[in-house]
C-alpha cells in the first residue's frame, strides 16, 4: 500500500541488499516480534535473530552488528550494516550503503600482546530496497 499525499512517510522495517557476491536481508521485526538478519557470502550462509543482532544509533545512521566468528586467542569477526534513515513515500525505496567486516584481533593475554592494529576492516558497498512489511 502506498503512502498517500498528506500522510507521514513510513519507516521501513525490511531491507534486502546485494553486491560484491554478498546478499543480506534484515528485518527489524518478525512474526515472533524479534529482528532477523540473514547474510550470504562465498558459499557461506549465516542467520541471526533476537539478541544476536545488536543495533546502535549513530550520527551517520544505525549500525546493525552480528558476530560471524569467535576464535579464542585469535579473533572475533563481526559484520556491521550501516543503515541510513529512510522515509517510505511509496511501497519501496532503493538505497546504497556499506557493510563493514571487522576482525577484532585478540590474545589470551589481553590486547597488549596483540602486535599492530587491534581491528582490521573490510567494507563493501551494497545496493538494495527498503520496504514496510506488515507482520
């Protein structure tokens, strides 16, 4: 259903993104009332729900973060989706954004034993569609 003239735009609750061999779907809510994030890259597929998805508001948009891998005394790898504020004046809105893969380098002896940068980043630009889905 389109938002008509004179009505306030809706805030989207469903996002489908693609690019650079990556596919990401994020819904802020579901039938269970919990957020859902699905990420595919390089033949790997990850699904997250509820408290496994962390969302923080920043000046440049919301950061939606999940942990992809955690290896003791080596690293933790997270994926963060930078989600801009979007107004839906129609059923959907196209947009581009970034995902940031971060390797948080760790040591069993603490961060002082890690040589060099404690975080290493890789970013990818994704393009997609935001929509409002009634759940």
